[in-house]
């Protein structure tokens, strides 16, 4: 995304809307082409965001989130299991998940076989160690069922369960967006955080973490200066924010922004790419909330809206 003149983009849109016949200069032609490319790029990004939400083992497929204790945790659809799953996706006795401080192990019940979710031909029985690193945790699957165990920073293990035929996925009408507003792609200045600085983040379960601070982005909105703090440690920025639209139009707890480090050094805060956290779609997630300094008073009518669950 490259910063452009909001006035030029608005003028070009208005000219097209009212059918004004212009004899454009080369500068106007270039600006119009840039505006068209911007909208095409944005619509492509939004289509990918929608597809990502609908994918196998995506947020719309989640049907369970279970905190596991240290030791043995039996799993299956029979009522006596520690973790009870829907009989439509799991046998009465699926197996046992063993958790200790160092590892998580799955031991399947007799007669039960599973496979890594992305490798259906690699079916296994018996026991298998599970990778639990967030973002890389192993998914095991059989039929409609898939699950993974995530080890959180505090050592707690959480079982996440997905159903490929979940009603939420089947009936999802699609993400809901504001119309693109080029004027909401705002040139910004990035101010790096001091080395070792952290941001306190609280999630929807009231759990607190101290995340590496990347810095802040400063920008002007309606003639006034604003700043958003970001986390991240790879040069890109992840921002959690809330604005005035949360009262009636966007997801009440807040929205996300992900800014890739620009190759030309010119940062842009593009609110057209503000998107909802997983908790806007699924009850089986735990999402971070905006830090107090990232709660903005003005209405930012751009990006993703909220239709409810």
C-alpha cells in the first residue's frame, strides 16, 4: 500500500459517480489508475481474508476448547470422559491425552486410528507425541474431527476441537465490510520502542501477558494527531485497537490491524484493512483486547463491520 492523496482519490470517485466528462491530464489519469489499483488490491485482500476464515480447521470450524490437566485426560463422546465430544464426530472412547511439564502425548484407544490433518495417508494407531507450540501445533484428524493441543506461556495445555461440517462454517454469510475509503489509508510515522519495552495485554478471559513492544505509529485523522502502540518482533506491526464505531457497528471489544514493514520506509495505517479478531466469529477462542492507549474516541468507519454471532 502506498500513501496517496485522499483528495485526489475522492475527486476521482466523485467524477465517476456523477458521470463528469473530464479531459484528464496525465497526472489525473495516473491518480485514477492508482485509485483503481488500490481498490482491486483491497478487494483481493478482503477475499483472501474471507477464504482464510472458511478454510479447514479455521475459526468457523471450532466446536470446543478444553483446558487439560496435568496427567491423563480421556477423550471421547461417552459421558464418562474427561473431555466429552459430539458423538457425530468422535467415538465413545477416542483415547487419552497425557500432559506433563515437558510434553503432550496422545494415546489412541484400541481400534481407533487418526492421521496428521494435512497427511491423510499417514494413519497411525497407538501413541504419538504432539507438537504444541502456538501457531505450529499439530492437528490430528479423522473424518470430520480434527484437534490440536496448544501449550500456553503459563504452561497450561488447551485442547482445541474442530468439526469440518460445523453449522457456523456451513451457514456463514461472509465477512461484512465498509465500502473502501482511500482517505482512510493514512500516512504514518513509526517510532520504535526502547529495547526491552513491553506492552501489557489483557485477553477476553482476563489473562494478562507482557508482549514485546515494537513501537508506535503516529498519524493524523480529521486534522488531529493520534497514535497506536504495536507489538511484534519481526519488523512488522500488529495493532489491537477500538474506536467509536464499537458502540454500534464494529466488533465491541475491538479490531486488529497488521502492517507489513514498507520497503520504501513510508508507513501507512490503512483502516480499510482493519479486521475482526477470531472471537467475533467463534466462542472457542481467547482474543487479546486493546490496551487503554489504543482506544480511540472518533468513529473509524472503515474496515470490517460486525454482524454478530
